[in-house]
């Protein structure tokens, strides 16, 4: 198991995405809130290889989809996403652009003070990065 093997596996069976959650007005602040979660997943029918990849990386969670029975390794959290991009990204061929956008978003999130709302500029930047990941995913599916 090495980084280039995982990169090839990710190029074929993985995806990079930004999960976006909208939380309507709540609490004292009465502000709408957006959560942006850079996420890397690798899907596979049999979980064994995903468990090995998780052990190699040292992070992630292996989940089983109830409807399809397939398994996926999910990498979340700014520190883990940045590490995945730094270790695996240089060996990818197809999905390098998506990973770079995830890293860019993760770096901004990492430097942001906890429990402080994002500014309008930061939210717009996150939306642009999320859309760039989506558009790159559309390109790589052809």
C-alpha cells in the first residue's frame, strides 16, 4: 500500500465534494448559517481495501450504505482533508483539481476563529470553491 496506489484507486472510485448545509435562523442571533464540509470519499463493494487505506492514512471512517450495500471510506475535517491532498493528491491524474479546491477551502476554514460567523466574502468564496469542485467533477465524468 502506498500513496500512488491510493491515488489511482481514488481517481477511479473516489469523489471530492463539499457538503453544504443550510441552517435557517435560530437562537439569539437569528442569523442564517451555512456549513461547508470538504469531504473525500472512496467507494467499493468490499470493505477490506477501504479498511487498509484507512489504516495507511491513519484517519477516516468506513461506512456501509443501507440501500446499495456498498462501502465507502469518508475523510472529513480540515486537517485530514489537507493531509489527504498533500499525501495523495500529487499522484492523482483525473481528480487533482477537485482536491486542490478542497484544500483551499480547508485552509481558510482552518485559519478561521471557532464560533465566529463567516463573513459574506468568506461564504461567497466557499460557494465559488464548492461550485469549482462540482464543475470539475462534471468534467471528470465524461
